[in-house]
């Protein structure tokens, strides 16, 4: 019986580690594709003789700290005034509504075509607001900015010319970060996002694979939205959902890495976890909804394979939970095992699961025009935070398999720019979720594992155990230190 249990544990351990190594290898594949296609960067077309009419949509929900900043930035866009309409799609239930109403009136008095559309019923959340705005939008193109974004005045002049190609349905700009240097948490988030945009988006787009609109800092052709079935709210990632439906309908997308739009990163860990939970859950919901269509679609096999990986890659967090539980027992079971066997089996799998990730994120910083100073010493934190998210994102993945869509809980923003500014006394702070206690249990478990490994002189295992230990400890400690003192809670999003 003990022998059977040992074999079962080791088999499960190697299977999980092997699949995680495949996910890691996929990152390297994207990196190789990026370098092979880097010469295919889009060339900016000439300015159109007649600029098309553009509607800029600003979906808001209780954003009293950043609403005015967003409206000011968008109203300063350098675009023919008779060709520009701005819609503030406001679902707010607090004083944001009054703040926006006053500011919109002041901007409109300066001759800007801007309207304030307020919904009492939040049906469909962000997707519902965008769909409602579409009904009265006058533009053939629609740009979307979330509340925390601050586009430069030339954004439309740099993106709209690409729509001279009638097959282009969406143009996505690259995210930059207003508060990259605020804390270790924001620096690590920035590295995550740098890789997502500079490597993933570029590689997928230039190689003919599907990539997605990121919900903001992009421009849509109105006809592409309608051809794809419009904004739908049966997932929490309406942007990913519409992106795949539009590309399945034959529309081409374009990513512009040189057009950068700065935005505010979540500065406290509970808000960051909420954002990650929504993205992870929504991606699984979208996979359930659209993967059968992707597999049946008359598209290249490479695009199908990439679509499957893209829509399901958050399932790796479930595997990370399994690895967290099995890594130390597996190490104990192999005490006394021939070192050559471990060298030829364990080391390649661990390097595939971890080394590939380090290479991937290192490349993203090398590719930045202004590399993050000190990024190399932050790579262990990148690995640790990825592990620390396993509990939060695994809960999201499991929720994504359920039929209930769930409430769209937006990420709070506090108008924090640069490396300074307080937030603990502001509104909208996110409360800890039950997953924080599970992270605490994992942290205690790896404290015990690390001490045991030290006591048993298991030196080769200690660097890997250290990553798990720091990841779970970091998430647990931040979760219970971020939200004090507590401010007024976010109004319940249960309606709509």
C-alpha cells in the first residue's frame, strides 16, 4: 500500500511538472516567433484625406479619483473637432455621477462634442454600458478607454490611419504604466504586462494567430463589432470574447507596440488579486463558450493550437496548486535516489517550468525602449508572485467552469502616479477574500518544508522551496497589511 501511494504521488508530481514545463516551453515558442517576425512591424499608412468620424467611449463605475483626469485627457485629443464624439458611459452609484456631470458640462461649454450617459440599471456591467453607448454612437470607429488610462493627444492620429485597410477590425495600443516605480508589487505587475504586450501580442499578431483587444486603449471598427454579434455579457472578459468572435468572422487585428498609453497599476494586493480573478475566470468562461467554434473554424492549425493555449493557459494555476502540495513529499520520497536520475529527469522539467519563464520575462525587459532598472534582481519576485497567485486564480478557474457569470467587480483606482502618494484612507478599498487564509496555510506549510529541507540537508531542493515560500508569504502578508485602515466599502455590484 505504501509503495502504491509513493508511486501515485511521484507519478502525479511528474505529470504536473511535465505539463507546467510544456506551458513554460510555449512562452519560449512565442519568444522565438517574436524574433522571427520582428521585421514585420506595421508601417504607418499616410493620413487619410478625410478623417473618419470617431466615437470615444469611457465606461465608468464609481471612479471619483480618476474620472476628471480621464475626461481631460480625452477632450485634449488632437482630432478634427467635427469628427469626434465622446461618450462618458457612467454607471456610478456614488458622487462620481455628479462630478462627471459637472465636468462634462464644463468641457461641452468649450465646444467639445461630449455626452454623459448614465444608466440606473447596470445590466451587463461594462459590456452592457458599451452596447448601450453604441446605440447612440455616431462614429464609424470606436475608441475605448478605461478610467485609469491617460491617452496622449496624438493617439487617434497614430491609430486611425491603419483603418484605411478595410479588413482591419481593431487596432490595439500598448499599455504603459503611470506608477511602475510605486512599489515592488507595481514593478512586478509592469514586468508581467510588458511581456504580455511586447512578446505575446507582437508574436501572435505578426504570425497570423489570434490575439485580443485588452478592453481599453484600442480602436474598433463599428462594423466589426456588429458582424461579430456585438458586445455580450455572458463572460467577465467581454473584450476577449468579442475579439475571438470578430476574428472568427474574418476581421484582422493589428497591434501597435510603439503607440503607448499610460495607465495606473493596482497598488494594493487585494485590488490586484480582484483584477487577476476576473481575468482568469473570464478567460475560462470564454474558452467554454468559443473553443468549439475555434476548433471547427477554417483557420490554420497553428492558429487553432495557439487559441486553445491562449484561452486555457490559466488552468496552469490549478497545476501549480497540485505542485505546491506534492513538491516536498516527492523530494522526501527520492532521498537516496541516484543523483544522475534526478539530473536527467527533474532538472530539465524544473528548468522547463521555471527557467523558460525567467528567459521570457528577461527578454521583455530587454525589448523595452527604456528597460526597468534593477529588473534582473526582481526576477525572483516575478516567479514568487506568479506562484503566490495560484490560490486566487485557481479559485477563479474553478468558478469559470460554473454556469453563473458572476458580478463584474472592477479594479479600484486612486490617481496614483509616479512613486509617491497615499491610498489607505481612500474609498473603494478591496476587502480580503477567503483565499488569503489558504495562502497563509500554504505559507506555513512551506516554512515547515524549508526548515525540514535544511535539517535534512536537502540543499538542491531549497531554491525551489524558497520560491514557493516567498510567493505565498508575500501574498498573505500583503493581503492583511494592505487594507488598513479600512475606508468605506465599495457599493454592492449585485444589481444589474
